[in-house]
C-alpha cells in the first residue's frame, strides 16, 4: 500500500518502511514537517513494494529507506532502523 504525502506532479522521494517501525514514523514526520513531497510504501503489506525495496537495497532489510530517482539517499533514521523479516 502506498500513501502520497505533499503530492505534486513529480513526487521525487519514495519512503519504504513499515507501520510498526518507529524510525519510519520519525522520518515520515520529519519529511512532513519540512514539507517534502514523498510517496510512502509499507513493505509489510504491499508485496510489490517489498520486491522494489529489496531490489533497491540489494537485499538489505533495514527500514526506513529513502529513495530519490532510484538512488538510496538514506537507510534508517539517525543511525537506527528496523529489520523487515521474511514475509
């Protein structure tokens, strides 16, 4: 499932995370506070998003993952993250 926040015609950032990860929530809140447009994908509830996430992260299962134009900008938040287990 994906959620567009601060949507514009070209949403450059993608946030891959989970609802249960507090660091995903913290990064989401920071992006919202800054007014940065992004699309959020929950890799626990969206199988297609999980596959994209695993491809982008080369198998690393740490969320949140912030991506711009297919390139990883950030893994985790403030040096911390949650590990997505096998689904």
